């Protein structure tokens, strides 16, 4: 099993979710986060004063899948989150040692 974490632009969330549902991914966690990378930030004007917004709003997706689903999930996220502009995001993949469904006690892939 693998845990896939994807950092995407907030307005791409619905497209990514729809793409994941099309390939049979029925569960994920979406968290509102703030961060910056190469995109840095931007300057805004508020009441006549300029200030720098360093941390930009992003969405962090967490998805745990079987090993054989990883490539399909990556493709779905990349195709639906890609705009070709700076700040599209990043994807990270981690090994998952064990998963347990609390309600039923199912473990590993049965728990997903």
C-alpha cells in the first residue's frame, strides 16, 4: 500500500476528485493548507498599503491505495490538476505499513 499526498490549487479540487472517482478511488482526505514553493507569493494592496502574501492557499490531498493503483492515481491527479503554470503543485508517495478500518477491524487493503 502507498499513501499519496498531493498539493494542488484549490480550484482544481473538484476536477481531481472527479478524475479519481472515474478510476474507482472512493475515498480521500482534503485539507486546506498554506504554503509556497517556486511560486513564492505575491504583493497585494490593502487600504493603500502594500504587503507581501508569502503563503498561498493550497489543498493537500491524502489518498491510500493498493500498490497496483498508484500509477493510475498519479495520472489522474496530474491530468486534472495540470495547468502548465507555476504553482500547479507536487505529489509525494510514501509506503504504508498497515491500515485498519476501525468499525470492522479489517486490515490492510480490505480496510481501504
